[in-house]
C-alpha cells in the first residue's frame, strides 16, 4: 500500500457538495469508505464500489475511481484532490470526461466538488414537538393560485438536469409529495427540494413558481413551467433565481431540470 493510499484509509462523511455549479446539502448518510485500494459508497439508495488510483506526484494531486460494482460498473471518474489532516477535498468528473483542472464546477460541466471529513458524522435527532422541522410554511408564498390537482405522491419517470439524463437506476428513488400549496422532492432519504408554490394557469405554457424552504437556496425564487396531461405531470425549472424557461427542454449549461412524474398507484 502506498503512503498516499494509506493516508486515505477509513470512513469519510460528505459535509459539502456542489454539482454542476449548484450547491447541495451534505448528509451524514452520505459516506465513502476506503479500505486498501478499494472504495465503497452509496447514493440515493444505490451502492457503488471499485478501485481508487492515486498519483500524488501531480499538482494538484490526481485520483481515479474505477467502478467494479453498482450502476457505474465499468466506468472511470477522473478527479483531483487535496488532503489536510482529516479533511479531504475532491473535484471529479462524474460523466467520465476529462480530469478537472481546478476545484470548481459550473452548469453543464458534469463536475462534482465535495468536502469530506474523516469519521462517521453524528446523526441528527428527530425533531421534537417543541422543535418542528423546517417546512414550506417558513417562507412566504409566491404569487399565483393553489394547485389542488397536483396534490398527492408522484414517482419520477424521467429527469434531465443540465442536458444530462438521470440514470434509470436512480429514477425509482425520486418522489414528489405535494399539497395544493407545498411540495417536497426527495431522492431516497435525501430531501432535494422543499418549497411553497403557486401556479398561473392563464400563462402559456402554464407557470409554476417556488419559494424554496430548504437548503442553501432557502428563501430564493425558482421559476418553472408545467403541463398536466392525464396522469402525466411534466415540469421544467430554471436554477434558483434564473429566468423562467419558455420551453420544455434541458440542454448542457442551461441549469434547467426537466422532469416527468406519474402519480403513485395510478
């Protein structure tokens, strides 16, 4: 075992994450385990494993994740890293493309920037009656009308982010739970979005607007469009504070998310 690989041994918890220029919350459940030259991790309910390769002679230091199990089996993610004590900072190309040149991401880049800390993070206690979790009621409602026809639980049929389709293995973990005025989107145990929302049915295409109530963009506006055709709901949203889409599409670099939803049990 090389000195560089030895320094990476142990369990690492992801404490911050940025993907394609968008910051996301870390989770105590999101961990990477390095044992020998092998790594294992889980994300959105799927397990990954493989070999980690390190070239510490480069500046910044290079590493490769060569997947031998899980949805990415046969693929290689190339990245760079820096290690300071128990803090491991990495930037890698999750689309299998060229190695990043620096520790930064941008919309459509396919890059992920992560900060990990050695050790297992303490799980947060469930909220008590006197300290309820944050809800969409914590932010003001946007202008528009409630949408009772969109209430209920919806499963993810397809999702394209920045022009990149979400792998089919992940789709069963995507859920949309809504009332007429509030919405929560999850991927497995991870809350991806919680918001107060309203719609404008007089616009063409019809418009949907969020006031985000969760995560690093809490309080910001996210603008989208939607259509409901029978039991199929299609939404297309810009990045937080971005310009509302005019069409139902998502291409590399536009920051949009195009999602197709089906009601659960129908």
